[in-house]
C-alpha cells in the first residue's frame, strides 16, 4: 500500500468520526522518544523513518513536521507522496496548530488520541484551536486503519540487582513518599518508562535499544502499584516486587484506579511528561500538577551508581579502541559504514555485563556525517577509504551503566578546512 493510499484510508476514518483534521505524533502512551513497532503509526502512514516527527491532516492537505536532524532524510522518504515537509524551527514555518487553524473553519473538529499527548500539549492545543472556533477531540484513536499492525510487546521482566542500582525499590518508594508528604499529595502517577523501571529496579526489552517494559506506576501513602502485561512477569521479578511491597496489576487498570481515588486524595503528576488520559481519569480526587518527583530523584546518582557508571565507560572505551584498531588496519575499500557498526557491536558484546546497544550506531563517512542522526543501510551505505573523516556516535547498555560516545576518526589525507574544524572541536573539548 502506498503512502497516498494510506492517507486516503485515514481520511475515510476521519470522515466516519466527523473530523475535519487530525494529528498523528511519534508517541506512545508513555511519551517515549524510542517507540516499539506497535506505536509507530506515524512511520507507517508517511514512510518517514526518522525518530521525531508529527503528521497533520485535513480533508485536502497533509504535512510532516520534523527538526533539522531529518530535513534531508524526510525529503527523500516523502518523495512521491502528497505529504508536504514543514521544517520545524525555521523562520516563517507554520506550526501544526497554525496549519490546522488556517485550513479549517469554525465548527470543525480536530481529533487526537489523548494517550499520546501530554496534559500541557492538550491544554495548549485546545486554547489555540478554540480561538478559531475549532474543537479538539481527545478520544480519536484512528490507529484501527493499520490492519497489519505489530502486536504490543511483552518481553520478560528481570531484576536489576542492587549491586548495580545501589538501592532497593522499597527505599526508593520510601523516599518518594517523603517527597509526596512535603508536597501535600497522597498519590503519585508515573508514566515515563525509564522512571518506572528505575523506581522498581526492573528491566525488560519491549523497546528497541531501551531496556524497558511498557508499564505504569501509582504510589500512594500505603501502596505501590506496578501496571504491566501479566505475560511479562517472571518468578524473580514477582518475588522481588513482593519483597518490596509492590502490587502487580494489569497494564490498563491504572485509569480505573485513578478514577476510584476518593475526594480526600490528592493525585500528583507532571503535566509536561504525563499523557492527558491520566489526568482525565481523575474524576473525583484533587489533582496537583507538579514536576516529576522520580525523574529528579533518578538524576542524583548514588555512590554505587557512580562507581558502576565509570566501570561501564572503561569497558566501553576498551571496546571502542579494539574496534578502532580493526577499522584503521583494514585494507582500503574493505569496510563500509555498516561493517563499522557490526565491528563495534561485536566488541561491546564481548565486554562483561553487556545488555544491548543504547541506540543504533551512527557511522557516517565524509559527506554522510553532515546528516544528523544518519543511519547507514546495507547496500546503500558508503565504502571507507584511506582518506577523509569517519564520524562514529555509539553507545551500549551494560548492567552497570549506559554509555554514549562520539568520536571522529581521521582515515587518511584531509583538507585544511577539515583540519581547522577538527582542531577547533578538539580545543573546545580540552577547554571543557
């Protein structure tokens, strides 16, 4: 099915739901940066494979908004479709809401799936659209048009041992309750996957390059709830949660549990990081919009985490040096960019406590390095020669830490301009 055929299918769903416009983001219900395939509706609809982008549709026009990392890539991948590229951040480029406001008329309705937008985003969209007499509908899940949609992921949960976390889940929950008490709230909803995993010392493999399980958390004065697909629960994970007084519930139960909080309770959540559905579920209790308590806790590393992180970086640097040696000593034209990715992944995998890549390796030779977040593809990637520069941006997940390292290798002769730019970058790093 072509992109234009998919757009026609979407417009049929819009008409069925009495919508004159709709917005399709690159999101899951946890406002994640990296998405499981099940949530890549924007990618399926448009053919654009970049990690960041938002689609907007009316009955006659459509557009994709993305940032400077993906201008070149988006132009290529949207070619032949009706979808117009809007370069976010450039002068005089309309925003998604400005586009819809200009194309639609008073009385029209714009649909979104409220699970994929934060409370702040929904508030802003409603305000701006209402100025034009346009209504925002937050219950418009049009993903049903994707008939061969991949299933939701459910990989086995495992415990991150306290020799790596440096603190038990119970201790973290106790510290969270102390913060809740200071802020005069009795319940805290947590939706960001990295924070849920950190709070409970759990890991899984639901998201590519991210050791997460699709899950929520709700902590009250007396209880801590972990919402996850029951098929992911292992004996070790269940035993650890029981030991730390955490109750496991079905993934979709969180909204009903929030709705059941009585008027005497005050629920806290971060409106810039939490989907609007969570806030809409609070039918009876009071709601306090606040910064994400757990995200702030997670940012302050304990002694064990700092020690482990240093160890992870030492291992990662060993892997890179071994990989660089192979790259430098390969014959001219023997390697391409994809070979570089494979070499570095193999060297990382040979290190103790390795889990996975922390993101897909960027290996960009010469001009390809000008494309931010360039992703080499076998069959179309560049071949390396004994000249020019090779940019490598890569990292790994280990049980004791996560890394992200960027290096530029000089493979041979380079120009005076390249020497100047390289030297300025080196000087800047030394000054830092």
